[in-house]
């Protein structure tokens, strides 16, 4: 299985997701959701999830998929690992937030 690495900005987004979920629903739900995201990261690295190219208007090479209410964006790193670039909520303006998080 190929490794994955959570990039700095993605780590910040994961922290935000955890805090929001914990404060809105419960710590148990927050832990379950974050674990689900990390399971999906592993599936991405193992290519068990389709690698959809990031739309051309984003102006970067990379891939994305959906996990429940979030979109996960990643790129292939020079050592072959998957770099998780950011994780954005479905209601966020994807292009604007992606450009904030991923100056690839």
C-alpha cells in the first residue's frame, strides 16, 4: 500500500472539522468522522477510491473524491506517496478555498 501524508493546511482543516463536529454533535461523532476521513485517505493511497482529476479551472494537477460531506483533494508526491492537500466541506466555495489551501 502506498503511504499518504497529510499536508499542513489539510491538518488545519481536519482540526477545524473535529472541533466543529465535537461542538455541534458530540466528541464520539467527531472521532468517528475523523477516523472515517483517515480510512478514506488509506483507500485513496491504495487506489481503492477513484482518482478524479481536479477540474481544469483550479489550475493545478491533482485529484479529488468525496467523503460524506467533504471533498478531499490530493496530489502524488515525488516519492510516490499521496499528499492530502486539503479537505473542504461541500458547502464551501471549492475553487476559492482550494486556492487558499493549495498553492501547488
